[in-house]
């Protein structure tokens, strides 16, 4: 039986600023990775609470594959953040 997760949803009222933020973080690339994983992993991107950086975490079945995807995503975010 697949693992079931709880979830919640919060509405963001400023759509333009919200979409700009997600484009900055590479939403299209995140969706591509999630599609490639086909439900067998997950992607988490969040700002660090203790350091001035963004954390990129992937979970999946193949360590080499998810490491490569995480590194590419981190590079994309770094480039976009300037």
C-alpha cells in the first residue's frame, strides 16, 4: 500500500508576485522532476531557517539520479537568484 500523507492548502492572494516567486525557484523544473519520478519520490525546496540559503531536497529510489536532479535544480535556482 502506498504511503499516505496529510496535506493542507493555503491561498495566496497576490497571484502575480506568487508566480514570479515560483518562476524564480524553477517551478517548471520542479514539475518536470516530479513527473519523471511518477509518484516514487518528492521534491522539497525551502529557505533555511539558520543560514542565508535555499535548501533543495529530493527523495527517490535512485541516489545518483536524485542527486543529479537536485544539483541541476540548485544550479537553476542559484542562477535565477543572481
